[in-house]
C-alpha cells in the first residue's frame, strides 16, 4: 500500500508542476524586456525533478511545451517547442536522478541543478542542429550560445538562486517529501 501512496503523491506533485508550467509564463510575461528570458517553464520542471523524481519530471518536461502550445499557442511548436520538450525532459530527468543518487547535502542540490541545466541546454542545442538539418535553415555555434546561455542569463541566475531555496524549504516544511523519492 505504501508504494501506491508514494506513486499517487508523485503524480500529484508532477501535476502541480505541470500546472505551474502553464501559469508561470503569464506572470513573467508581464515583466518588460526580461520576462521570457526568465525561462519560467523551466522552474517547475527542475523543481519536479527534486520533489517527484526523474521519471515524473522528465514526463512533465516533455509534455509542458506541447500542452502549453495546444492551450495557448506558445511557445511556437517548431522548432522552439520541440527543442524545449527535449531540453526540459533532460532537466527533469537529470535533476531528479542526481538528487536521488547524491548524498542529501545542500551543495548537492546546486550540483544537481547546474549539471541538469548544462545537459538540458546541450540537449536543446543537439535537437536544434537536427531540426535545422531537416528544415535546411542554419543553426550556428553563435545561435547556440545566444539561445542557450547569453539570452538566458536572467533565467540561469533566477534558477540558481530560487530552486535550491525552494527545494530546501519544501523539504523542511513537508518532511514527507523525503519519503516520496
């Protein structure tokens, strides 16, 4: 029975994170100039990796851009949305997997987060290269660096500051989260 309870808890946590992926872009979109650069959909996916585990977080990451496009028409599905599906699935899977495997120390929250962010951006770049080969449009090293890092600096900073604080606060406030993994 305990296994079923944990699965239901993970499913509910993943559902909340997916819902946040739908809502957060509306909030950050109100901030001129940097709203979209805050990468608001990435926050719940990364958080989901820490609180629900790699499988649920990868599913949330893969589904969020597709669902948001279906509901609201954003992000554009090709090539942006497709690449985001892979990027965010990697975010969720890696953050959750590393957090499960590494000792539960504050430093490892940061390590899990940064590695997930780097590997997710690499996955995004690989998918963009593949899609550019299919469509015949160029995707250069400069476009990769701008899309993955330069334009995303506000989001990168926000994620590094916010997510570890949220993970630590949630685990202190909700001790049963440690049993969910």
